[in-house]
């Protein structure tokens, strides 16, 4: 329901008598299903709103305003008719690999095209109705973020365990014909959608450039909670290195043909294969950061810039600790050494095994409060412990339900999330009152 959360003083909404708590049912005859519908039709110069008061009284409100002017009200949430749930049963689904008895939101499988446009959530296009397609076209929802995984129909159907997953190329071409751009994701499952299948997938998507803006290849994530799920295995170091060489060749060719490298690998492949990370410049506009593509290069790039402006020595002695996952250790070793070279500064790097999700999970963003407590309890951590903010929801809660303050109490040290290389240098070297 489109319940009004706030109304701006002096706004049109206030002038026509709308109040906080009222519900807007439709605008110009279109049911108000989500924020996108509201924003799209709100821009019109002539509006007819159907609303109900908290008392149940129904209102029909006619409004004339300047084209593009807003009504000045905000709603509770973005999706007024509820989230669109995933209808696939992907063999690699991370939600299916969550342990029991965690917060309910962790078990929600969203596959909502509106959240894709608003927040960059990846969708599969398998649950769209004709009305959904028309909404995408009419409102020009571009760009969208599409989980492709394979353009071979049979492979995609098998991976996603959904017979409706077989028409991805037709669907992507429809978007391209409408002038709607999209970014693509491939979750790589060894022995299923790698090798020739992957090569075909990348070639098919590159043929749709420039509508297809970029492709991210990410390794399948396998937790220890896979009882009853299909047998999958992680990417090996040898496979990671072979893929790195292949993608490097594709990037050279694509760059010559179109001016963009187009396809990128998640950082995990380079760390797993013990290969040098690409330069920050090679990621162009960092279009796939949310997929962990280029995060390490961006971190190191920002760290170097911040370090160049940092003092050679701190005014007083300081001892701090950093926590990261097994793969993050390879990224942080040199930055930690650079910080150690500062006068009056001691920095300890603590590598946290992921006992909660299992040894196959080694990225810092999936460190839990349980892991931190188990690994660091009784350890002297100095004056503060810095952790990756990617491991937290809303800046405070870990996946296992612990909040930052609870972990800080258990470890008897302030715990502060850090978002990148620049912030790390500022936190470590700056005044304590800024912590």
C-alpha cells in the first residue's frame, strides 16, 4: 500500500489536504503499485489522485501544476504491492545455503525488476508478466541488471531449474530493441557453465553491445549448509588462472573492437589463482563493483592516494587491529606494512577463518560476528578493531544477527567498519574524536 510517510511543508500535497497516514490508490487511473509508477505519472501537468484517509473516507483530487513539478510527499517503502519473488531453484542459490533460525529477511529471494532499476539488484527475467514487460518499456527502466549465467538454453534451464529460463537471448534482445541497457552477471559453476559454454555466453552478450554494457563473472559460493542440494564444487586455483588468461585475451579483442573491455572477473579469481590484480584503470568506470569486480584495485588505488597525504609519524603512540577474510589477507599485507612504517603506529592484521559458513567462503564481506568473536576472543587488539563494512547490513548487523556493539563488548575493544582504502588511512591516522 502507498501510505504517505511525510509531506513537505508548502507542497502541493499539503495544499490539497493530504496528510501523513493517508493512502494513495491511483494516479491518473493507474494503480499505485510502486514508487516508479508514482514518479512516472507525478511528472504530468494534470493529475487525478484517488486516495483514502485513515478514517476510510475516499478522496478524488484533481491537480494542475507545472510539468515535472513534484507533489512533495514520500511513502513507506518503494514497492506498494509487495516484492516479486524468485521462481527459480538455482543450483547455486546462496539463500538456499543459509543456516536455519536466522532473521527472516535472509531467506527472501527477490527477483524484482523494480529493485533492479532502483538499486542494481540482479534479476533473471523469468517471472515477468506481459504487464511487467510493458512497464519496463513504458517507463524506460534503464539500465537493468540481469543474471544470465549461460546463453545456452539447456544449460541455463538446468542451472536455474526452471523451464522458463530458456529464452534469455530473446528477452535481452527485446530490451535492446527498446533502447534499454543492461549489465550482466555470470555465476561460474565449474563443469557446468565454464569452458565452451562460457565462451559462447560472453560472445553472445558482447554481440549485443552497446545495449549490453558489461559482464561480470563471479565464482560460485558454496557454504557448508548444502545438505539435499545439488553437488557443486568450487573453482580451483588452476581453473582460476586459466580463466584469467582467457578473459585477458577477450578484453584485448573487445577493447580493439568496441573501446571497452566489456567483461571482467571478480577479484576472488585473481586472489584464488595467486595472480596479480589488474590496475584500477583497467576496470574503466568500475561498473560491477557490487559484484566484487575491481573492489581490491579501487581499495589499493584510494589507499595509495590517502597515504600520500598522511603524516610520516603520528603525534603519539597508537596500536590498532584490522580484521579480514582469507582472501583479503593478500590485499592488505602491503598496505599494513606501509602503515607500520609510520612513526608511532603499530598495526596488527588478523585473518578470520569463516567457520560460520564454512572453509569455502573466504571473502571479508561474509565475516560474521561469531567468526570475529571465536577468532579474536582473548587477543589483545590495541585501541580499536577495524572491519570491512561490507560484512554489515545497514552499517551495524552481521549476517548471523550479531550487531557491532555486541561484538565490541565481547572483544572488549571498539569495533569500527571501514568502507575503503581512503577511509582506512583516515581512521588509522586521524584524530580519535573522528572515530
